[in-house]
């Protein structure tokens, strides 16, 4: 149960170490010998195992057009995999090119949704509040930084710069990097500007370590990965370090990330286990930006594809990608990565999807938007939609 009450109120995306060579692939589904590729042609035949999400059900949906979109896109993306979950069942799981839904890849900025959920477990336990000031735990954040809250950190409204050199230093620690960031000049007053980046969540990671006495990696495994059976997900995408980036160092697979999204669809529960309270899931997906002016968003160059993207607001580590204009109720939430890994949930359809790919954000966005539009056409809205506002 939640012990704290809630209040409603990349300019330089550092990809140091984030670029990997992408092999060109045949758009047909792979016939290699990976455990995943053995079971792609008929998603209803996936056998459950310790690393899989719940067994796939035979869908009543015709996803032929989705197949065609991905077959066409796969060569220029270097292959890809798509997982779709409707309610609590996998209704689509296919790979294209030499890829797989069980392939572990760096997920870059898709890490933020996982980090936001992890922070909410600490809120559930009463160890922190979103309205706690950072200075309560790290006295170095005084003077003009004394009003920065945990909420600001995970909504990118702290006023801190979007990047710091120490975040990319694997030889240092979260503690040392936090001290370095504390000496940086604010670019805006806390709460005044939404500026998407990675520095704020880095501070949030250190706060989590302080209140728990454990490392970020230990805590994530304990609170999220292990309870969800995400055995192939951690924050070690770019070698072991005591300075993990909560905003971008995770690695995962479509299958593993699907387990996380299923927990969100089930209002915080997974296989009967309560991972997050329903209140925490709700709070996580509310607009946490408090009306701050938008200084930078990863979608600012993609407004022509979808005008609503450049105005998207942010929750606790998650994009409020689509909202109802009149009521501002959330329709779709997402957390796309700079390398293209794209998880999302469709509230109106009780549906979650993960497009797993290693390419570039600009190449993946058009495919991602086309896929979602087609899926919305195929899958009708639910009679009992998930209530996330």
C-alpha cells in the first residue's frame, strides 16, 4: 500500500558507446538456429519457458498488413521483432531478418520507463516521496538547486542540463558523478522547463541508492527484474560499472520487456504478484511536467508525421504520447530508445507492443507510427479499457 500521498500539480543525447554495427538482413523471417527463430512462423506455437511471457493465444485478428509493413522495413532496419500483448495474452510474436524476440539488445532511452517504475516501488514502500527534495538526501544540492524534487528528476523538469560528461565514465560511481552534477549551473529554475535528457535521472538513481543502501543494479534486480522474471534485463548494456545510467544503460529483449508491459496493463500485478500498487501505476502515467514550457523533446523533428508528438508531455519516466485533447486523458504511453527499441501501451485497447530493433531513432519512428496506426485499425477498442489518466 502507498504510504505517501501524491500531489497533482537531448539536445545532446550522449550515445557514447551506444552505436553498434547493423548487419543487412533478408526481410524474410530468419531460419538460423537461435531458440527464438525456431518458433516464429506460427506465434500460437510458442512454448512457455522460464524466460518467456505467457503462452501465445491464437488471435482472432488478421495481422497480415502488419507482416507486410515489417517485411518492407526490415532490410533498412537491420531486422526487427514485434511482440503484441492484448489483455493478458500474446497475440502476435514474429521476427524479420536475422533477429529474434528473445534477442537481448541495448534499449537506450527505453530504460527510462523501467527506471520510473523502479522508483515508484520505493514510493510504494514509503522510502521516498515524489515531492521529497533532492537536498534531503544529497546536501550538495543546495542554494538554487534546493527546490529540485524527485518528481522533477523523473519528469525532466529539474532545470539541470541534459547531459554531463561523468555520466559516460564507467570508471567512476553514481555517487561521484552526482557530486559533479551538483556543481553544474542550472539552465532553468526547477519546474519551469521540460528539457528531455539523462542527467536528472542520474541523480534519481543516486537517491535510490542512498535510501536503500544498495546499488542501482542490485535494486533494479530485486524490485523489478526478478519479480517479473526478466532474467535477461539489467542496466549493464555497456559493460559492468558502478556508474550505471538509469536513463539509458538497460539491455533487454522484446520478450522480457513484454513482461514489464503486461504488469502495467494489469495495474501493477504479474502472475498474482503485486509489483506496483495500482495507485503507483496511475501516478506514473499522469502528466508530471506541471505545465512547464517545452524546451526540448525527442519528437520535435517529427511533428509533421504526427502533430501531437511535439506537444507530448511526460510522466514518471514515460511519454504521454497520445492524449484526448478535450479531457487530457491518456490514450497511449511509450518510451522509445535512441537505437529504435520502441515499447508502448494503448490504453483504449488494453494492448501493449514492443518493436525490438537496433537502428536509429529517425529510421524507426516512421515504421513505429505506421505500425501503431495499422494495429489501431485491426484491434477494436476495449469494453473495459485500462484507466490511466
